[in-house]
C-alpha cells in the first residue's frame, strides 16, 4: 500500500500521509482528537469473551439489640471472667420451630445472660462469677426468638422462621 506524500507544516520536509509525527522535527501531524478517537476505536474492536459477572445483593438491614454499646455493669462482669466454657446445648425441631435448651450451671438469674440476635446466628453470653459461658448458634435468615425462659439453670429459646 502506497502512501501519498505531503509536507510537514512545521519544517516543510516531505513526509508520507500515513505518518502521525514528522520524523524530522517531531511535529504532530494528526489532530489530537483524531488520535484519541482512533485509539478508542482500537479498544472497542477487541472482542470480549469469557467475561464474568459479579452481583452483590444486600438484604434488608435488621437492627438488633446486639448493636447496643456494652454498659458499665456488663463490662464489670466480663472483667471478672477467668474461664470461658461452651455450655451443653440441645436443639429440637418441633412444628417448624426450633426449641433450644442451653444448660448454664451456676448462673443465678436472667440478668446474667446476654442474648444477641444477628442475621444468621444467635450469640449467648452468660456470667457465673469467675466462669463465663459462650455459645454461637447458627439460625436461618429471617428467624426470630418468639419465646425465652430461664428456669433451673436452663435457658430455653423458641426460634421461628418467618
């Protein structure tokens, strides 16, 4: 393919029409915008293949009691704890609901138990003097505690899915 010859506007030397710069003085022969348009055209001519798509979906935010800041009495209870154990737990399914029984020996009353409900789990912390209990129980999304009872050192929770 033969190129036509023309003259550089800057130095007057003969150059070929397909060149972008004058080889003698370095003068830009094509308009800057033409150059940008040509480069963009090259980019869009490249075929895209085997691409991937990433989709992030966020469900409705569920504000829970667990998002409260710990109070001074709770911090004092946490500071006394020297030993942390995982309590014995029994989970039963009954009529589409889960009944969770957690044995918390030496826990005096319900004020020594902290229950935090998250989107996919329930966190239970209990304090018994220098001993603490910690349990994390997975639950399905859209589940809630519908009943709660603490009797004879056993915490009983009833979970329903909506």
